[in-house]
């Protein structure tokens, strides 16, 4: 970051060995495009490729819908219909506002994330934004997670499991329970948004390297983490076998097929 210290210096400060990476990484790209009355947002990573449209009247959400291009389970596209819960919600740059009103566990986590980012983008006005999150593979529980926003490095977390080791003000905090409240209270909206985008990328990285095991499962497990993993419908969420990809060394492919759509040259 901006403290002049290398990752090795900071690991030494906390009594940890210098981080050694395996060479691979989980890459996640999110892109947003906003024009009067509408925001288009897309995400693509190892496990997902979703598109979301939020339409608004400059004050409130009028419509929110999605297109699941690649998803881990057959029921994920149907979860997109639950974005209708956003209709009537006020536009705000506070990314946590909607999560306080809507239970994200009864949404597709990733499509809902995109919708919340779209609402914040609509509140800011016209323009474009691109996030690129990278979470490096590691030999142990230590990892490095970075986030670039419009080609500028805005976050770099050194992590031990789910705990951020450095830098301030995140050092010592877990990305688990309580993290959303912390960023909502302590950070400006733009900083909070970036932190939540990187947090999601770190969470999903645990899926790397276990695709064969997950492909062997007939349907989603009951974890309660999202709509398809609730007891009521998990058996209907069949596994899309072979849907996990690895974009190490080919990051430029992420969201490449969304170019025309983000430019409104292609309908949803």
C-alpha cells in the first residue's frame, strides 16, 4: 500500500514467514455501465458469470432483473427473479443499505451483490467502473488479496485464514461476522464498497481446487448461504458439472463477451 513496506516486512512484524504463493490465483472482474435510467453490471470469475440490469427514475428502483450466463447450479437463474425485492428501494451510494432491508440469504448472493452495486452506481450518476479482484493461491492459510478499481490499486490485504493481518484499518479484523457493520460505520461509502467487493472475492476462493469433488454432488448442499442452498429448494438445484474455470494467466478473457452488452449495443 502506501506505507513503503513490502509484504515480507509486514509478515516479519507479526512474526509470520514471508508469504509463498503457488503461482495461481482466483480472478474476479466486475464491470458497471450507467446511463440515465439504467445501470448494467456484469461479474465473471472462476465460478460465475452473471449480468444484472437495474432501471430507475433517478430516485428509486423501478425494475431489477438478471441473466445467468454461467452458474454452479441449475436453479441459480431462477434466483434472479428475487431481485424484484429491490423495486421501490431508494437509490443510495451506501452499499450496505439494501442488505439491511433485504435478506441476502434468500437471494443469489452474486446477482444481489451486482444489483446493490448497480443501485450505488445509479446514485453516483452516469459513467463506468471496473473492479478486478485477485486472491492468490497459497501453501497454507496465508494469502494476499488485492483489488484494482479502474486500473488503480485500492486495496491489498495480507491474510491469515479469514483474518486480515495488514494494513490499517483492517488489520486484526475477520472478514466474517461483523465486517459489514465495521465498514458501514468506519469507512466512506466508496471505501466500504471496495472492501465488500474484495471480501466477496476472498470468500469464494475456497472453491478453487475442489471442483471435481463438488461436481460429484448431485445438487446443492444445505448451507443457508444463499437461496439455492436453503432447505426448501436445495434438491432442485442440480450441479452444473464442469462449470468451474481457471483464469490464471488469461484474465483478459473475463467479461470480454460483455463488451457490446455494456455499451447497449446488445439487449439482455
